[in-house]
């Protein structure tokens, strides 16, 4: 096979770059049971290489954070932390600390110790079932951030009792995108849109005010609830329209209220814009669980958080709380009426 | 080639990894010439042959590049159907002709697209070139080698652009694979290419003739001979011409070579319905420097779908269905996919809650839409042809490569008939 040396090869470049303007390149990989994708202007000469390194980071984090593999660091914590303190990697310790802080700030609506509840409702194995009251009580006794002791000095984690487990499913994707975005930055990339399973998005830079992203309407699949322009901001969406089971004529969504131990209800979809993917992910779950009250209170007390909530009752209007300097809601669909609302100050 | 989802994941990942660090991602866009309308305005053109392939081309024509004024076909039903494709896409109703020679006389044309049955390619293409028209002719180039040579000679003599419809040369995915994997030698030493096009169906068309239609004056014994011309030797080169030549053109391109000999076998094994071309074809092409390409096309099993596979000492590249690329490194299990889309004023993606995995545990579909697809390659091909006419931009395939692919496929049919290894003149 004819092989060109690097100089000959590079001589193709200028025409190539001209040819590429007006295109996006999407670099994708499957990780964390979903599709991670980095979208870049095709003219970025090192873009695909950088995106590949960024996705390597996601692979590494999945290997560290998953509860679906016995050899992950989180699985090791779940196995051993009831016996004694387990020293954890610096990044993971920071994620656990952030999770604890977000738990406090959301009045317990966000809780990474909900693992036993996820199991007893069958969502861990994706085979939902209603647990009996004894099972549920047993699981609830093992849930709560008070069961998780973090020692910053020793960077260790310990569980208060056996049977406690952590599950980073509601923050891990956003965290992975943050780290992936950082890798892109290290490679000199200033413009990219990263997404994980559609639900988590991190926008780096972006021309004309940022990346235009649609948000699907939770009540009307195929319709857009809103389009949002994102620039140096992260966005996450939670909902239970896709993952649920029906038993005894009742519908049970996969997002559990860690405080009551039963599936959250009242909200059909919660979309949150924040400055990091991890925070956006966690708050989207928290607001889905805690509803408009929590979202309103949180956004009042915390700057740079924007929340868009669609109530479960289709006759109720979507609600917007707070604002973020990197997000402009360009169009929102309310009763088929598209109004233009800019929330950028 | 049927890959498990896991294999696809690995292959996609590696395809991307191979592209990493190569500055010339030419591939992922297209030739600059095909993206900007050429100065000099759209090329005044007509289409001869408005069957399935002709309509496919019409659907991909862009007004900035081409000014379609007339359609020609001996079948009035096909003319009407093709016209509705154009009108639906906002074109003015083109003028209709039954006879291409009459069309050339009456119309002010610079170029002609030809998508007739194979046996007519050369006569029409040469006639158009002699009349000073540029020609984009569907593949395969011609029914026999002499006819293909006449096309080459006519293009050269009349100094006209002649391009043959091997759309893979205009497909961004193939360009990416060639520029960023083949050229830098990422597959290592490649000794084997497997060209596979497997289907499970008769290849036979059913359609009523237009009222009072008589195909005899046009050289077809009856309606079935016209409708199912691919089945009859007089008009067709069978699976090798219709399918194999696409893939052989890619093998020649990626090997930067052409086969020196061919041995083919096959027969009519499944559909003994009066057809004259083989429904199973197996052709082994020998290239210089120890390389071999094996083309198989069967019509009794579709498990393998269609793909071109290049097996090297360092890795395997699989181009599947003109839509997906996979790279498997010999000693590395990682892979990434790369796709391309056009920038538009629409959202880049639609966010939603996490989509649940399917029953097999595979993640939901991509969040982004409108990737550059297989059909788009035809549009880029037509744009590239028009740009070549206006600005002299180089053709991506060109008549010589098309000739090489055609002559190898024509000889493969001969080899199967004679049960002999045949040398292919270079």
C-alpha cells in the first residue's frame, strides 16, 4: 500500500480545511450505557484527536464510577466501606464531597446513597417491581447521606453500617462531561458541544451566542419544549417518561424520592442549566424529586442556576426559575404558542 | 459482514482513533469545489434514462450547480415519474424527449447525465461527447471493453469532462477512510480485500407497461426485456457490473493499483426464471505485490449485507453499506465512530431525559440528526462533475479508474463463462 510521508500528507491540509467549513464533526463512543458525543466544527484541525482523548476520559471514569462492574472503585467502596475507611482517588473524593453538599442544598432530594432503594424497586436490574413494606423499610434504613462519612484529611470514605451503597447514576454523566471538556481545553479546543445520552450536555464556547440546543417536550415526544442557547454552561434533563414500569394499574417512574423511598411524582421533566455538568445533573434530579418548590427556593438562594420544569399535569404550564449567564431560552412552547423570552440579563 | 453491536462499537471507535492526529480530514467534508457553486452559473443539462437510478440522481441535483432542462426516456411513465420528483423539489417542469438525438438537436445543453441500461451507455455517451456535451454516465462504464475505450477516446478527442457514477468516490466516509487511514498506511501491509454484496431476492422488477407501448423499436424483445434488462446478457453485465464494479473501483482506489488477473465462478442457482445472468458470483482478483480482492455476490442470503473490507497486518477497515465505517486494530480493542453533519440554523442536538436502553441493553439513538448520508454522495458527485466543467476541478473518480474497474468486471464475467483465469491488460 502506498504510504505518504508526513510532509506529503500535510500538503493536503489547506484544501481540506476549506472543504470542511460549514460542517460539524460528531465523534462518539458508547459509555455509561449511553452514547457520548463530542460535536466540533469540522475545521478544527486537532478536533477529532482531542475529542478522542476526551472520550478516553469518559471511559476511564466509567471504569471508576460504575456499579455495574465489580472491579470499579465505587464497587470496591460499596464492598468495603462498612468495614472501615476506604481511601479514594482525588477526583472521586471531590465528587463525593460535591454530592454531599448538593444533598444538603437540596434538602435531601439529591442523594447518592439511594442505591438500596434502586435495587429494591428493581431499577438496578431494569426490571421494575413494587417492593413489600418490609423490603422498603429495610432499604430506607440504609439510605441517607448521614450514612456516608467523608474524611477530607485522609481522603477516605466510610459507611455507617453494612448494606449502605452509593450509586452515582444521577451525577456521573455530567461529571464525566466536565472532565472530558477539561481534556478538550487542554488540547486547545475552545468550541465544542459534549453530550451524554442526550440528558447531559456541556457547551464550550460557541459562535453567535453559543450552541443552540433543543429540549424535548416530556408530554409530547417529538415536539420541542424549548430551544436554549448555551455558551460555557452545562445542562441536564431528568424525567421518567422513558424508564418506568406499571403495576396494579399504577405507573412507577425510575427516579426515586430518597426521603420517602417511593418514585417521585408531580414533575414530568426538569431541565437545569448550571456552570458544571455534575451540578446540572444533580439538580435536574433534585428538582424532579423536589418539584417547583425546591427549584424556586434553590434558584433564589443560588446564582447562575436556571431551571425549566414541566409539571406532570399536562394542563399546567412549564415554569422557569432563576437564570444563568451562559443560557438564553430562545423559544419556549406554551400551549402551542411560541413566545420569545430572553433570560440573559 | 455482519457485526455484533459490540464489534460495531469497537470498530467505530478504532475508525476514529485512526483519524486522530491527521490534520487533513479532507474527507469529512468534501472537495471545496463541490461545496461552492462554480462561477459561470449552473451547468445546462439533461438526463437520459429516468428509471430508479435516474430519479435518484434527480433527487440529489442542486440548482446552484445544475440547470436541468430536459428529460429523455423511451418509457413515458418513467418520464412522468421523474418529472414529479423535480417538480416536488421546486424545479420547473422539464421538457420531455423520447429520442436522445432529437433532444441534443433541440436543447441548448452543456452536459448530459446518462442513467440508461448498460448496453446503451457507450453509444449515447459517445454521441453526447461528439456533440460537445460533458457527460456524467452511470456505472458500469460500458457493456464491453471496446465500448468503454470508445468513451475514453471521445472524451479526450472532444476535450470534454467524462465522469462515471461511482458515488463512493464522492462519499465523505470513503474520503475519510482513504485520506486518513489508507494513505498514512495505518492498516499496515494489506494483502486482502473482501468485497461482499449479498442479498436475498430475485432482483426482478414488476411493473405494467405504458398503454400501447412497444419496446421493439428500441432494441428490447419485449416489455420484460426492457423492465428487467439487468437479467439479460444482451443489455447487462449482471451482478459484477451492477454491484461488483462499485466495490472493485474502491479496491483499485485503496490499493492504488489494478488487478492483473481474475478467476470467477458462479451460476444461476436460485432463480431459474429465464434470466441469463448469474445470481451467484464469486470472483478472485489478483493484484501485483501479493494482493488479492475477492468479490462475492449472492442472491440467496442477505446476512452479510454489503461492505468493502481491507485486511492489513495492523488492522481491518470495514466500510459497510456506504454508511458506516469501522476499524479494528489487530492488537487494540478500542474504537470510536466519526460522523459528519451540515451546520444549519437548527439546534445541534435535542436534549431529553436519558433514553432507556433497548431490550439488548444498547443505548438509544444519537442525539444529533441529519448526518451526511449515502444519498448525499450522489449530490456531491453531480456538484463535483459541474465544478469540473466550470473550473477544471479534478474529478474524484474519472474515466480511467472507471475504465479499469469496468474492464476487470467484464473479464470476470468472461472468466466465469470460460472457466479460465484471465489476464487483465493494464
